[in-house]
C-alpha cells in the first residue's frame, strides 16, 4: 500500500505547502529584515490557531526555506525548533541550546549566564538564530516574558536572535497580558481549512504516501468532509494512515469507504497524535505497556506493577533491555505531564497503610491506541 508512509507522520514537513501562502508571506515580510538590515533586528512573532490548522508545519516550512534564502544572501542562520511539551521550561530550552552551540552542559550557570554564552558565540562567529517555540502556552507567563525580553535584557546589538512562537488560541489568551502583548511585533491567526483546501492537501499527501491506484478521488473527498467537520487536518491525515494500515492487514489493494468510516470512529481528533511522534523509545514502550495492561484488566485504571510487567514483556519481545521500575515511574510521570495519560495516587483498598499509582488513558480507548502503537512499534523496533 505504502511507498512513503512517513509522509503521513504528523512531524513530516512537505516540500509543497498548500493554502498557507498568506501565512508564509507574512513571515517572510516580518523576518526579511534580518537579511536586509546592516544591524539585524530581534523580532518576536506569534502564530496562533486551533489544533490541526497547520501552525507547526507552516512554521517549519518557512524556517527551512528562510535558511535557504539566508544562505543565498551569505547570512549564516540557525533555525532551532522546540516543543514545550518536550521542553517544559525556559531553562530546558536554554540548556539544550547551550549544549548544541557551545558544547557546554549548562551546569552551574543561571539562565541569563547561559544565554550570554550563546549570544556571545553568535556574535563572535557572525551568526544569527531563529528560535521556533511550539506550544508556548505550556510555559509560565514569566518564562514567556523572559524569552521575549532577551533583546532588552542583553542589548539589541548583542541579541542576534529572533523568536517565532506557536500557540493554540485559548491557552495563549489566558496567559497573555499587556507586557507580553507589547513585546510581540506581529500576530498571525490561522483559520481552519475548507473543503476544497482539504481535498488539495489530502490528495498531495496521498500521492506521496501510497502506491498508484490505492486511493481514489471519492475517498479523498469523503475524508475531506470529515476534516471540515472536525476542523482538524491532523484528523484527516491520521485517517489516511489508519486506512492504509487496514488495507495492508486485510490484504486489500485499495482503500474503501468502509475503511474510512471505521478509521473515523477509531481515530480521535482530540488525541494528540503529534505527542506520540515526540516520545523517546522507552516513553513509547511505557505507553504501550500501560495500554496492554488496561486491555488485559478490562478496568478503567491500571497500576504501575501491572503496566511495568507488560513493558518488560514488550522489551523482551523486541530484544530491548528494560529500564528499572523507578525509571519506568519517571516515564509515567512524563506521559502524565504531557497529558498523554492521567495518573493519580490512591489509598490501597482494604489496607490501613499504603498507596499506589493508578493510570488511565485520555481521550482514546485502549483498543484503539493499542492498534496504533502496535503498528508504530513494529515499524520502529521489528526486524
């Protein structure tokens, strides 16, 4: 069925970007000053909109092409992308930048000291950095303000750095205040895709992903209607991927409307599929262990011991050395903080003392997630 299944991954950035010309043009107009002015300015730009409207892919697409334009203009520019679900504090972002650009660990340095080292290196080597920060509303207002204030703090002549923020509208608006708003040079609000736009995008992704004659125009229009109803292009792309897996598993040579209906019921538009792409190997295996334990128990919750046993079996099946239970608990906490699972500590029933951690999934049944993870893990770790 597939010739390039990765083109349906939510982290994939296509060579062509459909129906976001206005957004890309706005980004070019605002950031072009970095290339045109003798003293490159520090620019703070915000893209906001609902999930699944193309904020992240547009920002990454722009970053890739802006770097090409900068190279042609003989400007040495770095494009760095961080998602605040993975990098949950300003300090984590700064220390990752420090390690990458100065090869220092950041230990013993305050955030300001680490930033000064980064900016000094950029100045010394006549380099510039565009920092793309996704899910910015996961940070505190003080942390957002500190990032936007880098030029003021270190001096505009020293801050060879601009920031492109990405946010969903409601979390951002709850955090936004006058100080933060005053430090943003431009805000672009991205709307949902309409039916015709959805058809164009899904046709392009299908051409990249599938072999010839696997999917026809009627099926793409059916999925496009679902995208319009859910207002979420990620939903449509996930349905394409799920339908391709159905066809592979069931021995079909094409995708049918029945597969689309099944996939639409099983793919949950509110489930953050992009988070799965960001998990490291053992976090992914931990989530699979939790899912297996929930399916085996048939209960709403599972506990760490049961999930850890499943995790050990999965690791053994793929010849991966399992981590100890204490580290497994850390992975559960990570999944909880990223809102992939929900966990809570409760008193053990019938015991005078003792508590255990109960874990459940958010927004998606265990059976649906198990099928998705099974395919993903087999592709990633299978021989």
